[in-house]
């Protein structure tokens, strides 16, 4: 990425290592300049041009929680539409990581366990499987995309029982099955007795000052927020579920499981979260593996919430970085992994 250093180590020199958290209920957010951090500023225009030419609307970099880069673009065709730090944009499947985080909170509070049967929260016959097969599917299989449900159906987003059919034995296949994921929202709502928006507000948003909402789109419920709100969530991830000194998700074991390989079939996938630095990856729309990491150009410890049309929340613990990209589609891929790699 354009903010890399000139040396080959990939290290970013900075004497300021204390984590900063922007205040809740305020637009204040401390900044640092790339020059302050000794970054290679000569390549920043090239990065910004690349982002602009590929439909980007918002791009932020946080270092130790402080904003180092923040750039917005209006309508990339007519250049007339306003897009700024207050503009809400959809997260698409980047919201999956937010859902995984909420499931972790629900488990920490004892209202569910990811090793429970899905039918404990969805009721019997939530699928078209016979009850024995249905009862083999656990909440953990939804988190890891290993339910085994048939993805060769007319609408892979459909959560009606007739759309949820037996494909293969549970736990033997990884496939990016959106309907299986979407059911987790109903699980959390049923377990908590709260609307999913209200649960999100109470358990995360109110604690970190994030404003956003889940909005229905056919079978999906898509999260919308500003880029700065996405950055707040990225900062929460970077600090392993703790906001300043306030635990939001205190279960360190669950958080560690979320950001590490959750199964052996696709090592580049945790709990609804993408992982870099693995030897192979399975990507949305494919049932086979590719012998490459998520991003060869990014730090190996990067993990990410990633969504359709290039909605990215990148977290790099080794460098205390959070990188946000929101915008229009840079290509035709369900999740534009090639664009993501080129961005880095």
C-alpha cells in the first residue's frame, strides 16, 4: 500500500505506541500525518488515484487508533455527489464479522453456545433436512460456512426451509453460503429476546460510539454506517474486543478463535472473518481451493471483514493498523480479493 516504508522490513517507525480511542458522542478524532510516522509519502498520490479509478468512496487508515489518512470521493462519473465522514454506506458481507462478534457476546453472556444445535434457537424444521440431519448442524457450522447445506439452489440467500436442503455431511464442505450465515441473526434475536438492531446497539454501538443500523434487503439484513463508524469497529477488533478499558467482548478464547482458522477445509477463514498468511484459500462462488494467501502484498497477520463491491475493514495487529475501504464495485468478483491485494 502507498503508506509503506522505503526499507524492506515492512516496519513502520513510530515512537507513539499508546492506543488512542476517539471519544464517544463526539466527532473529535486525533490525527497523525504520514510524515510524522516516517511513511513513504511519494506513493500516496498513486494509491489515491488507484482507489479513485476503482470506485472508492471512502478510505481511512488508523495507526494506533489515530487517523493518518482519510479521503472521500463523490460520484466517480459526474463528481457531483457528496460523500464525506458522515455519509452512511453498506458494509455488505463485511457485516458478517460484526455478526460473529455479536455471537461471541451472546455466548459470553450465557444465552447461547456455539456448540448448541441450530434447532435449539430456530426450532425444528427450520430446514428441509430430516430431523436427524438437521440436528447435526450446530451454530458453529454457520460461523464457519460448513453447514453442508446445498448451495446449488435457485436463491442462495433464501432462508425459507424449502431453500435449505441437504448437500453433503455437515462439516465436510466449506462454501460461502449466505443463507446459512443470515440465520445467525435470528439465532441471536431468539436467544436474547431482542431485535438484532437493539442487541447491536446495546452490546457494541453504545460502548464504542458507533452509529449504524441493520436494514432488510430481501432475505438479507445489511449493516450501514459511515466509514468512521466502520473504523471504530476495526479499532475494537485491533484491541481484541476491549474499547479503551471497557470490555465489549471479554472472552479472549472466542475472539482468538474468530481470527484464526476455524476449520481445515479453508484455513483462510475464521468465524465469518477472512485471514491472511495461509497457504491456501477458498473464495466466494467457488468450491475448490487456490494455493495462495488472501493477499500476498499485505502483512501476513492481517485479518479482515470483507464484503461485496470492496467493503473492507482490515486489521493488522503487528503494525497497529486499521484500514477501511468503502465504495462501488472495482470488478465483477463477489468479494474483490484481487483489488484488495493490489490496493495493498
